């Protein structure tokens, strides 16, 4: 099984300087392909306009990758569809064009559902595997994290951005290292950590990923919406 990830730019038709955005997308995807090459079955590739996709191994840190994409492409807003399933065609490791199968079908259905179930614009990630009960759990965890994130001020978001830059994506991060990196005293950092709920955010992402990975060991049914 594989994880297919399809992403596109929200309101890309009204994004100013679309040529600059295309260049930024290409640069960012190249960076992600290098950072996570061991996790990719098929590299991140621009497909239609401002849409891109990749095929990942099931043990890939997909939510960390999504958050890096978001941080690198700020302030551009993105939506994501994640699909778990098989691939029935040949896989080109250099570009994720031409491959097909339930993983991509589920990812396409998932990104279409973002339009319908985005929790008043807060949730821009959706997951489908065809296992309805498990998909509901994963999507509830994703939505909870998105709700936390939607309330962040710039100073609170800075915590996640700092962790990402240091390749940290776990609630068990070192508070001392974070304080030093942000140049904050322990008291100020504690207040910011509490108000941001960053540990709960990362815990939820880890739980969602664990649920997805558990599906590989069980049965995930094909689904097309």
C-alpha cells in the first residue's frame, strides 16, 4: 500500500504574481523531494496549474511534510487530499504522473471532500482509505488539529515553524532547546506553549498517522466518491 497526496492552491485564480508562485512551488517541491527522498515512492510533481502530487511510503511522516509545505509557501493557502491504497500501474520514482490505483482515487476523492467538509474554512486536509470507521477517526483527529491551528497568533505559530526548521515533529520536544532557539525565557515560553496547545496539536497528528499506518496491517477497502 501507498499514501497518495494531492494538493492544490486555494483561490489560485486570484493569486497575484502566479508566475512567482509557480517558481516558489517548484523550488519548495524540490526541497521536499530532497529532504524526504527515503520516504517517497514517487517524487512531488507539479501536475495541473497550481496542483501537485506525490506517492509516499506508508511510514512517511506525512503531516510533518504537509506542515513544511505550508510553512514554505506562506501566505499561500493550500488544501490536501490524502489517500491510502494500492497502485495498479508502474511507479516512476522521478515523477508522480501516470501512476494510478485506489491510493490516488482516494486522494482525489478526499481533496474534493475538503470543499464540502472544511469546518467553516478551518480544515484543509482530508483522508480516505475506504475504511469508513477508521477514516472518521483520522479525520476527526485532523480536524481537531486544524481547529487548534486556526486560533494561533503569529507568535504561537512561530513555535511550530521553529520546530519544523529543526526537524522536530513530536510533542516530546526539548523545551530548553526551544527556549534557546526562540530566545525566550522559560516563563515566557511556558505561557506561549500553554496558549498554543502545540503539544496537543502534535499528539493529534501522531495519533492520526498511527491510525493510518494501522490500516496497512488490516483491511482498507477501495473507495471512490
